[in-house]
């Protein structure tokens, strides 16, 4: 499976149903949801996902009104 890993955080007023719909869009395009914090009443209103490269830009543009942040998932360190 090719694609990039991202952390997607939705705005506070976005419902869990809307977040689930966005997750299903990613899966329908060949992606994979790694962790869905919204479904678990987690600290973040969003999920981490592996999103196919050909769907990243269209996902961002379709979701600009609902997404708070869309960041590459990676290892963070402090100095």
C-alpha cells in the first residue's frame, strides 16, 4: 500500500459522523485509518491515516472547511 501518513484534526464543531465519513472516503480510495481518536472519545477530534498520494490534495481541498490541521505523521523530538 503506497501513501503518506498524516494526522488529521477536525474543527470542534465537526460531528463524529462527519469524521467517520471522511475516514471512509480515505479507505474507499485505498487508504488505511491507523488510529481513530474521535471514535474512542480521545483527546483529538480526528484520526491518523495512511492516505494514498493521489488522494492527499483532493482530500485537503474537499475538507478545508472542516479540518483544523492536516500534518504529516512522524517522530517528534525535543532538544
